[in-house]
């Protein structure tokens, strides 16, 4: 039996790496979330991961090599241009990276050159 995530949410971003699935940020219905939850496909269990520095919903994630980048989103008051990154080998914590030149939500990244498409 698979356990459920701790926070039911919309507008989160999710991605897989190895045997794991990571769900980041999102909107709980009353607040924007900064949590990270990690599902282990081998054990069928969810566990807490490191929290984002900034709560985000409507953000996007890009995985390059062994790093994941969470980009933009909405913090409950403003659209974001900030970027956070985590090392997927250690999962030691999210680190702030250089921000985008624009604030983005619900954007699409086409390739490793980070061509940003927005609404």
C-alpha cells in the first residue's frame, strides 16, 4: 500500500530521479507551501525533504545532471523570478541561485539553454 503525501496541494511541481519522486511547493487551498516530499519507489513511503527557501506555487522544475532547479512561481503575493537548486545525490538543502530577468509562473523550459515560454 502506498502512503499519501502529507499536504494535498495544487500547482506543485513534481519530478522523478532514480527510484524517487519529489513533489515541491504548491497551494494547499489556504496557503502557498515551501515543503518538499520525496516518495521512495522501493519502499513505497513518503518522507519529508528539505524545505524551499521561498514558498512557491505554479513553479517549474528542470533537472540537469544531478541537480534540480525550481524556477519562478507565486509566493502568495508576488510572481517570482528567483531560482533554487538542490543536489539530487545528497538532498542536503535548497540553495538560491541567480534569478531570472523576469517573473514567471506556469512557464515552460524547452531545453538546457533555458528558453523561457510564458503566457
